[in-house]
């Protein structure tokens, strides 16, 4: 009986990995299954709570969002060959869902800064409470050395960028309003079963397939 | 009989599709594709087979060069092209002699012959080793080189038979000049009171000028790094020297 249970449990674990779930990935900040990560909690065993809450969630962000947007604005990427916004207008800042990612990855906002903490109280963190290193996208150069987000793909296309037509893209590539956001490339819940799908990618890096989903090069 | 016809039609259709795909071929499979399935002698031993990474990265890119540039900058000081009939160099404000700038500097971060092809700013995990350890385009002229000699991709070389001697990495004296202003001033000066010998490429022409004033000749004026459909990554066919004659009235 015990061995049967173990077998079933093992199979469930394997299935979980195969379906690419968040458990045990670097996005799992919990004290139990996330304890092999650089940043994790010592007292909060829940995984979802670091981003979501079933009650008392954000009034502005969905789905059931449990984090506050970063307070700061960001220095963003621009280039003479990028046509995603009006060259005579102001450079748009990060907005929408990408801000939600930056509420951890801005290198400033505390990982345990949640709207609702639940019965365990404020999560106690080990390994640091602010992201540093390569996962901090808002490094000394801000976002100026990172692929632009919160930009309008259709605008870029209309202005002559070498991009595939909007209708030909897979459904994960463009977000609301034909925008490119962090989630255009990244799947926050799935680390990637194989190296080419990591970190948290929507398509394989093999042959730069992810890049070539949009870019005609 | 009918089935044979359908088979034939299918074959023709397939061939036609293949030819269309070849005509639209982009960087994948060309010599600028440094992955293991790339088309050149130099290949990165990266099982993931990324293509874009040798020049671009989505994060932690260069803070000084675009677009999302992933390469170390060449540290060479280059010997520029000079000629009694070439006035372009006079327009350079460059204090250390006419050095490649702008887009051309990006190209030379491989094509100077000495900067390592795998000298990247950002990779996933460990650096990408090059197959056989051949990590410089200059490997082509090293003694015992496994690559055939001849006109290679090392633009900084002394081409055998050109009069230059010895292996070098910074010699652009035998290459068409880049990073100079090509404008009406130069055309007038070049004409020296006679008929113009130069003309600006028309708007929309495949030949483009670069820089803030859109008047700089750079490597990209003649070459399209991402597409080899015209051979030698040219921006247009050079049949009948059409590319040269875009600017040169000869």
C-alpha cells in the first residue's frame, strides 16, 4: 500500500514537471517546495500567495493580484531602428502586465511586500528580500539594455519593422491591444522542462525559434 | 495515370515552394548563422543552437550599442583606406585618423579577424565554445589553418598578393572606406569642377546611408547582415555591378 502511494505520488510529481508547473521553479518562493531557491520564505509554505490572493486582492490588477505595482518609473530601451512608438512623442514607460513582473524584478521592491499576508503574517525571507544579479532587470542601466515591453506591435509593423503579420502569431505572443509584454516571451508559471525552454519561455531557444516567432531575420 | 499526374503536380509544387523558401531565406543556415547548423566554417558548440545570440540578447545588452547588442567591441585601431582621389576622409572629425564608427564597428567586432566570435556580453550559463577552438575569423590565415586560403571574411587582413605582408587584423587600407559622410558636399568636391562621378542612392533604394544625418556610408550600405539571397550578404544583386553603380557614375 505504501509503495503504491509512493508510486502514485511520484507519478504525480513527474506529471507536474511534464506540465510545467510553478512548484519547485525559481518562481516558487515558498518555504517548502521553494527552499532550494536563492530567494525563499522561511515561514510561508504557500506558493501562489506571493502573487495571488483569493480575497482582498488588488483593486487595479488581475488576476486576483496580491502585489503592489512598483512606485518608480523606468529608463527604457530605445533605438533609431525601433518603430514601436511615435518618434516625436514621449517614450512610453512600462505599463500593464509587465509592471506586475517588475514588482519583483525591479531590484527595489521587496519580494515579501504583499497586499494580503494571510495567517502566517509577513513572509520572512532568506537569501535576500530584493532581487539582485541577472534576475534584476532594472540594473544600473535600468531597462535600457533589455528588450522593450509595453510597446505596440501593430504600430511597429505598420511603421515598417521586419516583423511577421499579427494574424500569423501564436496566441501567446501578443497581449491586449497588440502589445508586447514580458509575458510575450515568458510563461511565469512554467520554468521549461528542457534547457531550450528555460528560463520560463513560451517557445524554444533552439535555432532562436522564440526570437524568430516575431522577427523576420 | 491520373494518380501519376497528381504525384507530378505535387513534386512540382514542392519544388516551387522550396524555391520560394530559398528566395525568402533569412539568416538561418547562412554563414552568419554561427549555430551548429549554420552555413560557415565557424560554429558555436551550443546544443541549443541559438542563432541570434551571437549578436543580440533580450536582456543585459550593451549599454552603448544597439540593437540589443550582445558583442564585445573591437579594441583595434584600424589603418583606413586612403587615395588621392578619395575625399571622404577629409570630412571625418575623428581625431585618431579615419576610424570605422557606427554600424561598421559592430561588423568589425567579428570581421576584424581577431575579436573572438564568442566574446559575448550575455549567454545562458557558461560561454559558448567554438568548434575546434576556431574562435577568430583570422584563423583562416593562421599557419596550419584548416580553412582554405583566399578571400576570407577577415576584413582586417593583408590579402595574399595584395602587396601587404604578414598576418594583420587591423588593415582596412585595402577595403572600400566606411564611416564617411556621403552628401552633396562630397559629390561636388569629388567632381572637382567636372561632371559628377557620384550620386546619392534614391529614396527607397536598397542601398542605405546611416547616422543621425542619414549620410554615412557604412558596411550596411552594401551588406544586409541577415540575408544572403544575393550572395555575400549584399543588399541587392551586383549583376552588371548594379550595386556599385548605385552610387558611382562610371
